[in-house]
């Protein structure tokens, strides 16, 4: 039987108010985050999202915390108002053959002045592959938009570039590259695991996103 190696704790932390990362090894606050680089939202769209923060933020934080507690082996998980999101997530078939290696794992890339936090990475004992996983939560209204009677479920958007950033930082910090990537979409009463996202596709998407972001900074 293989022993699954847990990822080591890295010398980095995040200020939750400013969402900024501090790299203790470099002794500096990092200028950028994965979210900041990957976002392509207009200022108007950002304002619209900010207006509903009181709805999506507690849902996202609670469901992420529930998954973290589950992966750490807790049997007493406080799901608050989000039991209908958390239970279907716990019941994913993937988690019957999944051994976590890192949960809510913070990393940095000081050269790019960048910090980020992946949701979950672990070993799929059935596929015999390391999977890097991102978790997204969706509101009640999203069910109508994302599930159609004729065509079934449609993934809201691709998370390739975000996962590509984590792949780069995993290699830099832990000398590890996952075999596959996935995104889990948690809805009220439903949970969907997307089709495997190839690692190279994610790396390419991240490289493109970083180059766009870097070019934009040079303009300003």
C-alpha cells in the first residue's frame, strides 16, 4: 500500500481583510493574488458582484470550510444554513476513493509577486492519479441557468487559468505536478464534478492570462 505524502506547510499567510498574501521567506507582502490575475470582470460587473456579497460570501466560505473539515476526517461538521449544498458535495463518488494531500493550501510565487490558495489536492486511488480540485458554489437561481431539460447540465465557465496558476506554484513550492485537474460545482441539492481538465491546457490558459495581466500593468 502506498503512503500518501501530505504537502508541507509553507511560510505564507493571508490577511483576510485585504486578501493579501505575505511570504515569510521573502519577507514581503505580495502584490497580486491568483484571483486578481485571472479576473476579467469589468468594473461594473465587479460592483454588481459586490452588491450581493452578503449572499455568496457566507455560502462560499461555509461550504469550503465544510469540505475542509470533511477532508480532515471530522464527523461533527457545522454546515449552518448550507446543509443542502454540503451534503451532496460529501456524497460525491470521487470522495470514496480520494486521499487528501493538501486542503485550502496557500502558496506563493515571489518572482511574480503572487500568492494563492488551492482548495484541494489529493490522490485518486481508483484512477491512481493526483487530482487538483477547485470548488465553486452557486446560488439557487443558477440551477435554472445551468441545468436544461433538453441538454442537461452545462458548466458555467472554465477554471483552467486559475488551476494553471496553482499548478505552477505547486511545482515551484513542492516540486509536484498533478496528473489531472477538476472543478466541483456545488448547488443547492446538487453537486457536479466536471470532465477532467488536462494539466497542459490549464498551464497554457494560465500563461496566457499572466501575459495579458502583465501587459495591462505595463500600460498603466
